[in-house]
């Protein structure tokens, strides 16, 4: 078997192997059971509670959870805006990088607070070390919020009948101190030991092979990269992200970073089974997610390993596969694997340039974000999948003549209205944004010529990808798009805000509504939701509601480009 394929199998197997015990550990944290890290982190947790003046004892209903989440996110957004627009005179700026403009700071602050990490700038030249550290802190905070809100939904699913669903601050602090921090510390150490910089000194000067003096940017890179991967954040310390040799020096660091992308999202699926005491349900969810992931991964790997048909027509051999925009130290297979990993989650980091993917591979990357439920981002990925479960239960109940019930609670009109609004929000944001951008460019191409390096089908794909990435809170991009303009900064910022918080509010409202209802014990007439048949129904709902919504747009972009080669 090809060694590149073996590398992919190794990375996926390693991820699942680590995710199973991690899921059990996360389940214990959510259930407030004893763990071996309690002695280390209990004093730290108490310090944070005392410093912030909040109590972990106060039980909250679902509205109070959302109020806490939105309030602290607003505070962090304002702090981010202040730092980014004042970096030039603030400390930790050895390279004298300038402050950001208002529209770029707005886009960046929204991007990191919402766990999107869409970057319309190049980190090494646009941010001071204080700016980088501020964004790194938000990568912990945004990921911790996602995990905490997933814990709220788990609690609602677990309770037979309850109005109070735990304490948001309790879930949030433990997510940061017990899950994200220790794993990030381990990953950062592995990266630093393998050549990723970890320093507060400014640029270094080296002499290259041609004898020229070259200034090389550096900084606290290892710590930044660790949480960008584990928190499904994706924001790069350097502009080229993990294609940069100082973010991702070799194949070993590539394995570490790739495993980190999907580790916590998969672990949260297994944590669901532990918290609810329903392992079969967790396996059903994992199975549906994995089938969807493989359906996107396998053709992408094949496409990239076979090379580009347009180059083949020129009589140029492609023994290594399609290598445009890829790093020789990784190859096409590992690059394709990363591309699908980073887009089925809300990670968005890259180890190759997605703009250089062959057309159908680029389409698969977009589909991963358009579905936005095959593993997904930390915490919020499960929330997106939860919406599809609710839809599948309701449709299945109608098909077989049974009352739609999920975990002993009736699904009624209120829950269905919320679920459908959230399911349709994602395509609405993507398609509306792309339509406005396309209209603007088509009616004044001279004024907006800087937007597209590749007009035509691929140019449309670049704009479609940008709004898809923003709505999926992903952050990757087809970088042929000139996106550091007021239009793209503000439009993408608005989409990121709506796409982050409304899909959180909807599932939490549904979970809170169901938790307060009377529990109905299982009977012979209860629709089983932990079977392969129901898993197939969920997959069908995902395909119909999510994927097919985007087919016309994909036909105008990557599919048309494929047939034009």
C-alpha cells in the first residue's frame, strides 16, 4: 500500500484511539465526577471563581446560560477591538508592527471571538506579540464556550424533567482548565521540541544559500499553534498558516497537528454516550459523521494523488500527484486529508493552499463546511448535528405514524420551527452573501478588480468559499480572493456573528424546551434513535436539507470549472 495512504490511516486511527478515553474523561468532567487532575486544577478553578466574582453553585435555566455566554463574548470582543486598534503603542511589539484599521480590526475581533479565525491579514507583519497573545487567549475562550454550551445541551438531554441545567461558568472554566489547557501544553511541547519557535524576541537575521541577509519572523508560535488546532480555531501565527515551516516543520509535527484538529470533536461524541449512558446512540452519531467524512475524504485524496488533468493535457508528468500549492514535505495525500479534516470541523487551518486544489476537491472542502455537522467544531459541531437529529426524529415519526419523541420527550411544533429556522439559516447566509458579492463585482468589475485573481468559474468559487467559510465559522479560504477590503471585512464579520450565535441559541432553546417537558418512558411504540436505520435517516436529512441546498451554487463554481478543464 502507498506510504501516503498508510500515513492517512495512521492519523485517523490515532485520532479515534485517543478520542475514546478522552471522551470518557470529558464525560466525567461534565458530570462533575472525580478525575486524576482534580488536585492540580481545583485550586486554579477556585482562583478564577474568586477573581471573577461568580458562583459555580447557582443553577441556570437555558436562557440564563445564553445570557452568560453572550455577555462575556461581548466583553471579550470589545477588549479585542481595543488591543488590535492600538498595537503600535502597546507593549510586546519588537518588530514595530502597525495597529489595524477599524474594519480589519472588526473582522479580526469577530473572527476570533466566534471561533472562526478568518484572517484577512498576515500575522507576522500585521500583529504585535501582544496582539497574537490576545488572539491566542480568545482561541481558548471561544473553544471553551463551545464545549461549555455542548455540556448544557448534554445536561438537558440527560434530565428526565428539569428547568435548571447546571451552571455555565462551571462548565466553561472546567472546559478550559481540565480539557484545553493540559492537552495544549502537551501539543505545544511536542511542537517546540521539533523546531517550532517559542520566544518573545523579535525577527532574526539569517544568511540564505545565496548569501543574502534575510529577516525571519518568529515569536510564541508553538503555544499559538497548539490551541489553534485543538480548539478548532485555525488561525495561523504566520500568513501561510501550517504550510509555513516554522508552524509545521516536518511530517511528525504534521501528524500531531492533524490529529489535534479532530481529537476533541470526536471525543465529544463519545462524551455524549458517557453522560447520557447511551453508548449505542453515541456510536450511531459517530457512524453517520464518519461515513459523511469518508465520502468527502476518499475522492479528494484520489483527485489530488492523480494530478491535475489540465497539466496532464500539457504533456507534463505528475508522478507526485497534484503538487501546486502543496508542500513537498507533506505530499498530496496528507494535504488532502488535512483539507477535509479542517473543513468538516470548524478549524480552517491549512497545510496547503486550498485555492490550488483540483475543482472537485475544492468542492468537497466546501461541502464539508456547508454540511457543518460531520464532527464539526468543538461543542458547536454536536449542536449542529443535534438539529439534524430533531428533524430526522420528526420526519421519521410522521413516516411511521408514531409521535415524534427523542429521549422520552415529545417534539412538537415549537421545536420544529426553531430547528428549521436554524437549518435554513446556514444556506441563507452563504447564498445571499455570495449573490450580493457576485452582483457587485459583475456590475462594476473595474472598481472591484482587486477582488478576484481568477475571474470566471473559479472566481465565483472564491467568493462562494469565503462566505461558506464565514458561515461555517471555519476560517480557511481560497486565497486568490483579495479580501482585506471594507466590503469583505464587514460582510464576513456580520455573517460570522449571525452564524456563530444563532445556531447556538436555537439548539439550546430546543434542549431547554424538551428538558422542561414531561418524561415519557420508552414503550413498544417508541421510535428507536440508536439504530443504523435511524442513522441512515439522519444522513438522508443532512443530504437533502444541507447539501442539496447548495447544488446550484456548486454547479456554477467548482463543477463548471471541472468540466471546463
